[in-house]
C-alpha cells in the first residue's frame, strides 16, 4: 500500500466515525473554502503554524510602511508599558518633540490612531483592549500576555487553538499572533 493510499484509508476511517452532518460540513468546507478549513485546523492545533497559506505569507511581505510609520515604530520600540493613543501622543511630545515638528498631524488623535493601526497591521506593534481602551505595546508577545491576563488565561496554557480568538479580540494579524505566541511559549 502506497503512502497516499494509507493516508486515504486513515482519512476515510476518520470521516466514517463522524456523524453525517459533521461529515457533510467538512466536505463542503474542503470544496468551497479550503483556506478556511486550513485556518480552522491550524487554530485547533492539527496543522503546524509553519504551513501558513500563501495569502498570509503574501500579506506579510507586501505591507509597506510610510516614512512616518517607520519613524514612529522606531520611537515606540522602547516605550515600555502598554499605552493608549493619547498616552503615546503625550510620550512623543515629552521625549521626541522633533517628531511633531516633522509630522504636524501627529498631535491629532485620529492621525496617530491610523498610524498605530498601520503598524499593528504590519506586525510591528501589539494591540489589545482593556475595557473600552485600546492599548499598544512595542512587542506582539506583550500584547498577547496582557490579553491572556485580561481573559483569565495563563500564558503557559496558550496554544495554537487560541490564535483565532486572540486575532479576533485584538484585531492583530494572524501571522503576528502566531509569531508572538511562539515567542511566548519558547
């Protein structure tokens, strides 16, 4: 029996042990949205995080930051504690007033929020919610650690199964959550 035949036999056996509704749902998902099936299996820990879809890898590589975003990311890399947008504006005003001279709009919360969110989307900053307040961290792993504490998880208990929930709650990109989680659990 070849390797493919053995895999097919195991798959058929596993599918045979499912109820009809679950089997039909899996077959439909495999046919109609294989990326979602891969994502679900990865979140549940059945696929290794290394096997990211081409779309995720492409998104990771195509994020282009503006000069203002790059500079902001550099300045915030040592900000320490999680901070809100307003606290970041205050921090920059105190520690890096030249940033405001170069980027006048940086004093305004909407502009700063857009820049911070672009850095999060690029996987350069972490983000999580504390009640209604959005807080940013210089490291994704720190945001995940704070998320875990706010949601009554021990960091040591977090696994690949939690990637989807963390991504959904924090609005950080999946690849960044995976990388941050891997950093935390090393």
